[in-house]
């Protein structure tokens, strides 16, 4: 296994070894898989075997023989957020599996103003491709271009970047809306009959992709044949944390004492925050929520959600990290990669089966 | 009553009392930050082959420029006895205002002028609350800062506003003789700050006002004007930092500056300035800024998980506060 | 020590019929006295006798209701401490008004620094400080490099007094200069008062401790319940008489 660097590599590697303990193939057991693997490319089956329960759909068939010094860098927006922590574990595991170097920096709590400085720090490793999730990447485009480094935007497209990998927002939102519609349809026949239904999309006004996601949620909801009396999109603000979700939802519930609410949350944090607000207000019978992400925070919410969360669109954060590495390798080779739309929904019934390690 | 005994004791001193000297512990506290910086540089140099390279050191210089410029302003205000924590909001409003104004078709220079005016207004507003309404500086600048951040969000409509013409600010990313422009600006700010505080009458009065405002007032020093001056210096430097952030990121984001609170106050506190006023220097703050910058850089180079980075940063801050507590305790003996 | 030295010439400060009331409280009633250059006057009285009020009027913090203050025969109207200072009256308060974090030179020339353009002329400030300190036999104090905050109480008092000399004051009022000092340091402050006197200044020392000022003052002015109970030249009075004045006022003396 080729080392990432320093202390974190030891942690990352041990974590990866644990994750891969159940793998059938032995291809990644050797110290230098890329060098020892021989000709050809890794197949989807190889990836499926290697990622086990994370069940990653590959976006690029990576050659087994890669340049020795292929070097990547990822600027993580917030390792304190479980989605991005899972993503971090995912790209580290992929870097190990494919035998590339990967260095990581953390913006702390979404301190996007520091992105260029963090890039400069990582630039001493001379990466081929750098990845970042940021709503303000223009300066980074100039910097990376000046250095001849490829910028692979992650999650939020950056104008002028060399590439983008993220979930297709429209399809993701549509799926969430459909799941939500399925969840509330029986209620509309029964307890919610005759009550005013409000669609609520929890996104970040500052980040258009998140708004597209939740607005597509409304589209999917309506496409499933349900017409809410109104649709509202309160702003989660800068970081979209659990606390933000709770705060926004608590106020929203106060402002809508008699209505019933169908909620699409842009991420698990906002959805779980909203759930807590609903429980605190005792409005369990009036609200149904679908979240997007299915990270640890989201999945564990099923344990105590009073049946409010009808489903979580599985963005597979760990897999998203893995796939960023595949896409970065493709970009370094000037080859195409394909972004699949999410198709898996996590519910209280399948969560234990799909994420047995939780 | 036997008053004559007093007279006998009142003969002039035969030998001068020893000149008061700072004892070893005070001196260790004084040089502690230099030692800390030296140790960090040595440790990181050994641990990472990348650390002690020209490119990386310039990166550190570039990265600390923004923190450094802010910390210089905070230091000057703090020497006068005012803790100004509104700098983050000035960064946000500067970045957003310039992005909005250039987006509306105004030339970059005019947009920056608009931000300068906004910065001056923030400084003056801080002054009105602190000087005229006699509200403590931390509360005043917190309140003003919160309001200004709100205004920045309002102005940006909560959005990140990309610069229509990032080229107008690309000078921020230029290197002159191999040195990043923000670093050169920061160096200029520190030289100017040092001259101001150590060499000018205004500087002497800043120390005097911070050390004992009523004494300064009785000595005829225009105390209120000094307060206004330092607050405007502080907010103006925050505008400068905001322009640099804008040039670096190419966009105006109302969330900018929110994360600078820790690094800036950490650097300032590390310098051992204390919160009482009347002491401190920009040179020492500069060392504090470097410590924070070297830590941030070195820990990333070593691939240390950011949780540990936060832990280390927090520990550094605790150390700074403890050192200050020891210092104060010794002073009050 | 020329303790029986008698001042000559016209009074430096002349106070005539000063009264001051705060609402219904009459703090001072018809107080009159003179003080000549080169004279040390001790202003005595119990708490509430009116010492502070009188000093605050003389240093421009309060305006007197009635009466007149003259310096060298010229009537004065003080609207602020700056007016009093301009007239040549400097007051050393108990808090000393020192900037503890700065050195002696910075404190002596606080607000009146020698400058070259916008820059401080540090050399000149230090040199002038040395000169002033040596003139007051305080040459042992470091003029620069040591914050006054780390100095002893007596040394700090000395710095505060030296500053009044720098300000060019002719009348120096010392408000309870020995209140926080030990016996030996108090004596040094009294010596300093004599240095001021010998250089031609007039000194008013406020105290409620007769013992400390007895040997150092030329005259004693005693306030009792806002009135001047009496002024006595030391050569013509006794400790017992002054104590009587302090405790019982003029009526019983």
C-alpha cells in the first residue's frame, strides 16, 4: 500500500484495512497494488469487491498501471461534518486501493475564504489534480491554472474548473420528491385529509446547487401527483448543520401551527435538525421528512424518528469520496468519466441491511 | 506626638535604590513566543521535507498576510485599551460590497473606495458606542460586527457573488521579486505599525491612553480622538484584508471573516499583550501570527487530522491565556 | 534643613472668601488664605472638613460659588483643570495619574512630548527627564526603559511630583501624598516637597496626618466643617493647638 503521508495515513490505512477485511479479492493485499497488478484496468466487479458494503458504482475504469508519482489533493470543507468525514474516508481508501498519493486539507467549518491558502499549502506536494467543494472557487481557478494543476470541483460546479463530479442535482431532488410523495400519500387519504399541505425545501440560498436540489424535490413531489397548497424554501444559511435545521424548522412550525408539512432537506444534517424541532414541538403527526445524503447522522436518525423520516436518498458519501479519486485519475489522463444519478433510498426497513456496520 | 522622629528618618537617601529589573520568569514569559516559534520551525523542518522550502515559506507568508493585517489593527486598538472584534464583519462587507458594486458596472477602484467608506463608518460607529455612549468595546464591536455581517448577507442576498472581472484584483495573486503581494502588504503594515507605535507622538499617546486613560486625559491628551483613531485604523486594516481575500477567492461571500476570529485573537493573545491596554507591540503580535500560521501549514504538511489541528490550536490559545494570567498575577504582587 | 525659613514678597496664590455648596450641603464657607513662593503649606482637617472640595476648586475641577482666586495678583476663573494648569497650579492626586506601563520619561512628558514633526524626540525627552530628576535630587530614578508600574510607591510619587515641575507649575498641590506609603518613603516625599520649595515653588500638602507633615510645613491651614479654623506659622504654634483646631475648629481653640 502506497502511503498518503504522515500521521493521518496510518489512521486512514488502518481504517481502510478494517473496511476491507471482508473483501473477497486479494488484489489490494500487496504493498504496491498498482505495480503488482499487471496489465488492464480495474473492473466494476473489482471496485464492488474492494468497497464492500459501501457498494460504489465506479465512474471510471482505472488502469492498473498508473504513473508512479500520481499525486492528488483534496480540500475538505468540513471534516467535522459526518458527510464530509465519510467522503474523506472514501477518497483515502480509493487512493490506497489505486496506489496514488493523496494529501488532504480541511477548511474547518466551511471557511471558504481560506481555500486558496490551503491550496497553496498542498501545492508543495505538486499534485496533478486538486479537488474542493466551495461556492466561491474563482480565485482557485486562476491559481491552479497558473500552476498547471487540474481543478476537479466536487459537489458544487466551479466555473472555469477542469472538471466536476457531484450528484446530478435535478435527478437527486426528483428522487427525493418522489420518495416524499410516496410517504405522505397514504396520510393525505387519512389523518391529513382536508388539512392544508405545505411543501418545505430546506436548502442554502447562497449555494444554488442546493436550491436546485430542493426545488427539484418539489418537482418530483408534484410529478407524483400531489399538489401542495404552497411551497416554501427557508434558508439554512452558511453551513446547513443540525443546529441550523432545528432553528429554521422550529420557527417554521411556529409560523404554521395548523398546516401539515412535507419536507425535503438538502442534507441529513438539516433533516435531522428539522426532525428534532418537530419532536420538540410535539408535531410528529403533522410532518414527514425526506433527507438527501444518508450519512451516519442521517442513518442513525431512524433509531428514534417517530416514523417522521420517510426515506433518505443515498448519496453514498464514502462512495462519493472514492469516485472523486477515480474521476481525478481520469482527469489526469484526459479521459472521460460518467456520473451516475443516485438510485438507492435508505429507509428504516433496509438501513440495517445496507449499512450493517452502523 | 513625636513628630521629630519622622524628620530624622527623612534624610535624603544615601545610596540609590537598585534599578527595578524584570526577573527571570518575566523574561522567560517575554521570550517564550520566540522560543515557541523556533521550536515549531525546527520540529516541522525535521518532520516534513517540504516545510523548510522557499516555496512553502512563501506560502506561509501569503497565508498569514490576511490574519496578520487584521491582527495588527486589533493590536493597535488593544494597546489603546479597546478590543475590536468587528474585523470579521468588515471583511465580509468589503468582499460583498466590492463584488456587488463591480457587478453593477462600477470600476474596481470606485468599488474599493466604497468599501473603504464602509470600513470607516464601521470604525466610527464603534467609536460612537464606545466613546460617546460609554459601552465596553467588546460588546460594542460585537454588536456592530453582528449588524454589519447581517448587512453583508442582506447585500449579497445570502449568495456568493462572483467578481465579474477577477482580473481587476489579480494583483493580489502577483508575486513581486518572487514575493507574494499580500505578504508585502502585510510587511508594510507591520513596519508602519511599528513606526506609529514606537516612534510617533500618536503612538506614545495610544500607549498612554491604554495604560491610564484618566491620566492621559488630565495630561491634555485627546483621549476620545485617540479611541476613534485606533478604531478607524483597525477597521481600515480589515478593509485591506477584505480586499486581499476578495482577490484570492475571486468572489464576495458574506461568510468571509467569520473564521478569522480565532486565528486573529489567538495571534494577538499569543503575543502576551493582555487585555488591559497600554502594553504590547506589533512586533510581538507578528510573532504570534507566525506561530499560528506555521502551525496551520505544518500540520497540513504532516497530514495531521484537522481534529488534532483544532486541538493543537486550542492548546496554544490556552497556553497564551495561562501565560497572560501568570504575567498579571506577578504584576499585581 | 531650613525649617524656619520665612517666605517673603507678594503672595503667589491668594484665595478670598471662597464658598461652595452642593445642593443643601455647604461644603466650604468663606475660606481665605495666601501662599507665597517658596512656602510649604499643610492643609489639614478631618474627613469631610472640605479639604478635597477646596483642592478641586483650586485645580479647576469645581467652580467656586463665591469668592476670588488670584495668582500673582491676577484674578482667575477656572473652567477646567487645563485652566488651572495654565495658571501654574498642578495637582498630584492620590492615584498619581501615572501610566504604569510606560517609563519615567514618557510619564514626565505625557502630553507635552518633545517632537520632530510627527515623531517623538526620544533622546531629548530622556535627557530633559534626567535634568528634571537630577534637579529634584531624584537622579537615581531610571529615566527610560523601566515602566513606572514596577517602581515603589515613593518612587512613583516622586515621578508624579517631577511631572508637575516639567509642566512649569508654580504651585504644586499634593493630595495625601503619603497615604499609601511607609514611614521612610513618606519622609522622602517630604524631602521632595522641600526640593520644590527650594526651587521657588509653593507647595500645598493635604494630609490628615499631622505627625507626617509637622516638620516639613512652614504653615498649617486647618479646615473644620467647611470653614477655615485657623492658619498658624509653625514657629508660632504647637502640635496641641493644631490638633485642637482639627478636632474642635476655631471656636474652642
